[in-house]
């Protein structure tokens, strides 16, 4: 909540324009007033036994020193993006491959949940399902032309996965990207922040000076470029990604040809501790995975034992074209599309202020831990934990994760039978400037739960469901400061009657409709919250009356 009030867009994540990394200007002791030691670090122990989750997070790569607490790393990333820097992430393995041939479009549409069109140079995100509709992976497809596409899986080796299903009549071949090709993603709070990185560090001769915001661009390397030892961008694809705190960022995925690791030859001096407020900032696997969970995005990595769930239960309906058929898992998706889902994905948040010191916990919450409704004496199961982010990785003293939760109506009905308090409407200042995509509050948003018999938390609606998929909170069509119209030289002053000036001003002054609309929207939301509060009080009074009459 605190972060979004500072900057609503990814803005993922200064307080001053001249950014100096928190690593270089703030000591750990200076954060004691905000974070406890256990919130900032995973190195705490309980009864002499180190938490098992430490080994996973510390095994991941990071540009920060090993002793840097997770809260400080999260704050550094947030401040970097708030100050206009671009963050860069390179997956540990480049699994991209090329699909080419006359049957490429038909082949991809048979395999993926989204309609893929290769006739226009666009970027598609889609899901790969099994026969039961369960998600196996999320992929990106960058179309180059009608017979050529580059596919970016998240973790599956799709060449091996799809290879046995390719037949000569398909008129398609699947080829692994050359070993010199490496994949990177650039994220920022504004399109023109990435644009500046492109112009200064990545663009080569004869490549366009501006990145397209809507189209995939493929660059055939020239003979000079092929013989050059410097990195060459082969492909760029625009997109957007949800990022904490509940924001969306401008992003680009790029395929780069380089004989050396990109982190050694791209922005070599622009690391996490750099004081330059214009240089890109590398993210490690440790930071990326934590922020991905905080933003409500499951990964379906092979190392995580995800529960069997359909693409709709994972809240990934934007990756499905419901008018498209004939793809693996389509029958299950169609059967669920018009019926209540048996389970859905939620965020689960544990605040340190609502619990004892995290260091006193017997163990951290982890994957497959059972989530119970608070007050049910562990009789009412709400769901299971899917993933947990590294504590404080979003820059606040809290633990945040993802949980697969049972159907709302069945849970609420059982809660009424047990005479438990129903979730009250949550006031969320983070979204005071945002219109909800559904128009109604999630029934389980704010439900209090308990894990491991000691850790109290709350369920939260996924950020993108509150904001609306692919909605920018702040219009990103604005021009870069470098592109803004330069103020013309003021003409020589002349004497004009005062009455004429006042009349012209009154006629030309635009009506402040934005302020009026904003005020009306605030009043509407305040009235709605007051109505919800009254309804909650009435429901509580009826429940108390029912209890008294029963006795």
C-alpha cells in the first residue's frame, strides 16, 4: 500500500530524481526503524535449525552481495524503477526455438490456448495444456512472418516436448536457437525509459532509432555485424508485465547474439550498486523469482510441485481464446468457462505486525502447507500454499505467497455453519485511482487464515484482477522529455485591454473535466464503501440476534 501511493505504475517500484543505490547510501542499521532483522534476512534460525527455504533462495544468482538482506534488495529495485531506471533480467537458460514452414500457424494453434496469427508481426502469450486442461507452461510467440516464429517457453524444452508429434504433413520444422543466442527482458515504468537504453547501449547501425510499441521486429544481421564481437540484437518484442506493487510495466523481450555472457558485455559497470540514475540495473534469478510471486504470477517450473489446476483456475483466462477450438485441453476449458470454478489462485500475505517475531516461528510457511480459516480450530480448510516469496522481498516487512483456494461460496457457507465472521470489505488505498475490472469485490478478499497453527495471514485478490488486464494506470503514450515540444520564444509584449484578456481567458479556458470526474469517482467509491459497511453491520447484528434467540 505504501509503495503504490509513491508511484502507481511500474513504477514498479525516487523519492528523488538523482538515484543513489540504497546499497551505497544506507546502512542496515538505518533500516531498523522500518524492518526487523528477521524481516530483512532469511538467515535467522529457530531452535538452532536453519529454515529449509534459505537453501533455495541463496542458491539463486543475484547481483547483490550475499549478505544483503532481502528487504534491502527489494527496496533497491523499487527505488531504481521509481527513479526512471530500467531493470534487465536474463533467464538462466535460453529455451527459445524457431518454428518455420508453411504449416507453422496451424501447428501452433493446435498446441496453444491462444489464437496465433503469424501474418502480422505481433507477440502472443499463451498456455500449453495437457488433455485435462492442466497448465504445463506459459510461452511467448513472436511472429516474424507468415512462415516463421520464435517461441519463448518458461521452462519446458518444447523441441523435445513437441518433436514426437511433428509429422511431414504438418509442413513445419522446429529448430533450436543457435547457442550464441541469449534472451533478455527489459522492464521499466515508462516505454521511453527502455527506449533510451535501446538508443544508448543496444542499437546498431541500420537498426531503427525507435522501438515499436506494438510489433515484433526482426533484424537480419549484416556481414559486418556477423563478424563483430559486440552483442547484436536479433529480435525485439514489446509487451507488458504485472509487477509489484500491483502495477504494470513497459517491457521488451530481446533475442541477442553474443559469444560472451551478456552480463559481462552489456552494461558491465551498471550493476545494482551503481549510482548512475540512467544506467540499467541487472536483476538476478533470486530477485526476479521473488518479485514474480509478489506480483501474483505462477511460473510452473519443474522444480515446484504445482497442484493440478486448469488455466482458468490459475486465473490465466487472458491467455485463452474462448472462441478457438481444436487444441489440447480445450474440452476441459470449455466445460469450466460457464461454471463456477472448484478452486482459484489468490495471494496470501503474512504481516509481521499481526504475528509474533518471525524468528520465533517453528518453520516458515512453504509449498503444500494447508491453509485453514482462522477460528475454525483447523476444521475448515481454505486451500494449499503454492509458492512463497522470500520474506520482505517486496520491500516491506511481510511474507507474501500464492495459494490455491477452494470455491468461495462453499467456504462462506461452511463459515456460516460454524458461526465464523465473514470477510469484511477491505479498504484498499492502493486502488483508489483504479477502476476494478470486475466491478464487484472478491468474496474471499481479506479472509483471515492460519498456517502451521501459529502464522496468521489474509487472502488477497490477485493484483491484475483489481486493475484490469493490460491497463496502464498512467497513460504511457506520453512523449519522452526529449520528444516534448520545445517552448517557442515569447513574442514582444504589446498592450492589451484588461477586459479583453479576461474575456479571452474565460472563453479559452478548458473545463477541468478530469478533476470533476476524479471527484465524482471518489464520492461514488466513498458511498459504495459506506453501503458495504452498513450491510456488514446489519449482517453482524442479524447473526448476533440469531445467536441470542437460539440460547
